[in-house]
C-alpha cells in the first residue's frame, strides 16, 4: 500500500540527478535522498503493523463514495477541458449542475438547476463586473 | 511606528469597507466545514488583485482572523469545529449550547476573542520592532536553519508520525524546486510544460489539497453524517456572574495564546488546547469542564485569537510562517509584492502601522458582527452538504483560474485534490508540506549561498552562536518523539 511513496521517492532520485551544472542539483538531490530514506523507514514501520490498514480500501468502497469520487474527478476533468472552449458561463453551469445532480441527487432537480444557474451568474458578476477580471 | 498616522489610513472608508468585507467573508468561510482558514484565504486571494498593497494586506488579514472567529461558531452550535484551532471550543461550548445556553456561549466566545485579539495586537506593537531588528543579523545559514526548524516543529506537533511528516516536508520541498532555477536558469522538473517554468503556483496546490481534497474526503462519509440540527440560540449576551467567572481565564488565555502564537510553529491550535488544560488545572471545580464550564470556553477562545494575531509577528518581522494558514498569508503577501521580513519595516513603515490599526478596527467589528448578526450567520450552517460541496468545488476552480488564467491549473487542482484525499486517508500531516511550498525556494537559495560561501563546506552552518543554537533546537525536535517514547516506556516500567 505504501509502495506508492517508495515509487515517488525512488523516481525522484534519478530525476534529481538530471540538472546540468552542479549547482541546481544538490538541493533536490538532498531532498530526494531524505524522502527515499524516510519512505523506507515508513514502509518498514507500516510493514510491521500492516493488518491495521485494511480498513482503507473498505472506506473507499463504502456506500456512494466510489461513485462520488470518480464522478467528481471525471466531471472536473471535463470541466477543465471545456472551460476555455465553451466559456465560463456555459461550462460552469454545466459543471455545477452535473456535480449537484451527482451529489445532491436527481430528485431535487429544481433546486439543483436554480443553484447552478444563479450561483454561476453571481460568480460571473462578482469576478467580471466588480473585480474586472476577464473570464472566457 | 506612527500609529496615529496609521489610523488615518486605516479609517479611510475604502479600508474600513475591506476590513468589514474581509471579516464577514472570513467568518463565513471559517464556519463552513470543508473550507478552513488556509483554503479560505487562498480562494479569496484573487479578490485583492488590483488593490493597493495596504488595502490588500488589510483584507487578507481580516479574512484570516475572521476565519478564526467563524471556526468556533460551528464548534459551539454543531460540535463540528470549522478548523483545528476551534477544537478546544467544542469541549465546553457544545455542552453549553445543549444546556440551552448557546447565546451565552456565543457571546462569551465573541468577547473572549475580542479581548484576546486586543491583547495580542498590543503585544504585536511592542514586539515586532525588536524582532525585526534581531532578524536583521541573520545570515543565509541562520535563515536556512530557522526555516528548517519551523517546518520540523510543525512536523513534530502535527498528528501522525514524525517520519510521515518529514515525507510530507520533502514532497513540499520537491515541488518548490520545480521551475527555472534562479541562479543558473536550468529547467528543473518542468516536463516541458511551459506553465511549469515559473514553478507551480502554491495557491493552486493549497486550494487543491485543502478545499478539493477536503470535499472529496467528506464524500466518503456524506451519507453517514446526518445533518445536525443547530442548537437553539437564545439571547446573545452574558450576565455579571458569567463575566466574573470568565474574566481571568480570558486574560490568561489571551496572554498564553499570544506567547504561543509568536513561537515558530506555535499556532492557534496548540494555544487553545494549552489554555484549555491550564484553566482546567487552575479551576476550583475541574469536574465541570467538558460539561459546559464557561471558563473552558472563554480561555481557548481568547487564546485562539491571540495566537492568530501573534502568529503574524514572526511572519511579518522575519518572513517565517508558523502555520499552514500563515504560510498561505505569506504567499499572498509575496503575490501582492510585499516580501515579509525585516526589510518590510524599513521600507513600508506606514503600511504596517495601518495594518495594526486595522486589526483593532477589525476585531471590534467582528464582535459586533458576531453578537448582532450571529443568528443570521448560523443559517449558513443549514445549507445541505449536497449543495455546499459542489459550490465549494466551483469556487475553487474559478478562484484558481483567476491566478494564471490557465486551465493547466485545473488539472493540477484535481491532481492535488486527490493527493490531499490520500494524505488524509493515510494520515500524512499536510501542514509540513504547505510550509515548504512557500519558503522552499528561499530555503534552497540560503542553503546554496551558505555552502558555496564556504567552498562546499557544511561547517558554515555552525559558525555563529545563533546558528549553533538553532542546530541544537533542530536536533532536539527531531529526537523529541524518541524521547517522549522513552519516557513513556520508563513510566510503564516504574508503574508495573
């Protein structure tokens, strides 16, 4: 389970070596080394008591959690992709609406749509009009 | 420091408006679960674009201490602290509210916060000058060690293991090395993405980890945690007897909070916890604590606010943030074009005076806000989480966009949201990662300057008395878990 941070730690080391002259690489190298050593220590400590950590995957799979997590991440990625193409108003209304339907449920559709549209308009007004920030 | 002149600037209608707006937004942000002070300050940074520096400073600070006020509203009424610093306010605040004394609890917390904040502001005036002068003597070796010490103390005090704290720290330091190296213009870890050339924006990371990570984390339990009905709020005021009981604890809490807040890595969470246990030990009837003792609410509330004002001292005088939130504040200052540190005082005296005066005004305003409008404010807590979380997500994205006008930041937000989720799940402390994001670049430069000034010799870190003292403190911090573990074992042995 904690192999993840070992991977990060060891991936870091070869990359840290990659700076050209000597100057810029010492510090990342030091940081990478400390990270790798500490990850090993942490891994060793975790290994001893690995039984305790089995609750983690159970928590990630409980109830609506997987649907909400994966759904939200996907919606966010789509939002990132269309934000500049579709413009702020359209994409944010869609994003907020999709999130609301996902989290708040389909039965409260009227509230969801109202919140999505009104909140987006309020945000747009605050940023574009009051603060003079350009939104696409 | 010319305080009178400062008042002149602080009392400009525009600046008063910013104090009030910042305090209000801060309170709301602090109350909401899922948006603590760190993420709150980060999301609100775009508001300051285009303002003059003094106004921006005033706004950010008022958001900051407003969030500290807000955090305890939900502690008292719902038993869910808005941020870690407000945990101690749950112990007696919620029992008080359950007894039907919610109004008194809110009132005492507002009054205690005011007095705590005022004590700390007065202390601020006295201590910030000497500290800034002291910091002028610091060379690059001292600065590097001081940064390291601040981060390690946070690591040692954070929940979870020291080892994991250090891993978090190295992640933060690593991220800070992304971008073009300042000394040699070498591209480091940019993966050929132009947006990475100037480094990753720490605000994006903070919003990702704190706001988005927190929302994702809450999704895990969204169906388990039922909507809590807020306790009834009665008359928001206190009588003479209650004031008599809480007077001394407030002043003690305020003083303690200020001292703890000034220490690097002290912070409001520790201050409020310490003052709670201090009052419990001093009290003639400790058995009432935890069941709604008004002293048990008054002291940590005063300490909490005093510490958050106190925390601004090392930040402004030395450029050392003591907590994740002050680290975000420091980043905000840098974005505005103010570099916190001793030079800030030489160059921008008037601005600092204005800030101090605005803190007096802000604290006074927040009490009025919290006493008069509190019934309206707590309505925010009634927003169903199904609507609140999507709104926080949207706000995070738009807030992040306005920083660089680039959707590359959106992908980073999602990435760090997931990172934040897993760090929380695996109990990796987050604060040790946030701090290096802000000071990491300075740390590296100071490190390299020290080492190259001494021809690659590490001995340069032991040259002055200050740096030797810092090295000793760093070693002690690193060993502290071992020492406390050893003492604990010995106690067990002697007991058996």
